[in-house]
């Protein structure tokens, strides 16, 4: 059985797949009479295609057994999808350039202070958390059209993800 080990999540390594959403490395604006800092332009929320609009939701994720058996990947052809953790817990990200080419897969370990914004049409695995009751803020597209494409693998292509 093939397996893949995650590397640390960085903006450069993840750039072919979308945006890393984090304050680190961003220049803040001081606002609210100096009592807050605002970090702008952290991700491109691409949701307007074919009459779509912004959907903001919360997910409560549960860990899968390790090593994670990868048997499905998904993508969203009409809009981006952003995941941002609401607690400081590491989590995993799995993406692919070509869903049928194992060599194009990349796995990342995100800190609890990093989110990802999957660009439109980027193959990725559904949410992969390491801790029970992991909360995430999600920004994605709602509206007309089918914005979900899934590929389920036969046993011959399935692989595992190790933490």
C-alpha cells in the first residue's frame, strides 16, 4: 500500500493549490483606536461564478483512524473553499494536481493558526482533523449549479496518509 507523509504548510509549497490563510508574514493595519490589528487580503474568495454568493458556515470535525485510508477526493468547479481552524490544533491538508496521478499529491500539516483556501477546481480531500470536536470556519460558494465533483477510488489506487 502506498502512503504519503505531510510536510509543513507554507505559502510557497501550497501556492499551486490556493492560499494559505494566516497572519504570519502579513502586514497589519492598526484599527479601532489602536486596540486591534486587521490583516487584509489573506485569501481570494472566488464564489461569484454562475450567480453564486458567499456562504459562511462552521464545521465540527472528528478525526479519522490513522493512517487515514484515502479513497475519495473532491473539487469545487464553481468556487473556492476556505477552511480556517477556530482553535490552535494542528490538522492535515491533502491536495492533488491530477486526481489520477499519485505523484501529483501533496500533503501538509497545518498549524492551528493556519487555514487554507482551495482554489476553484483544486482536488482535495475532505476535512482531516487530528483532534475530536475540531471547529472550523468555512467560506465557500452557495447558489445554482453543481459545485461538487467527487472521485471515489477503487482499491488499486487507494493509499494512506500518515500524520
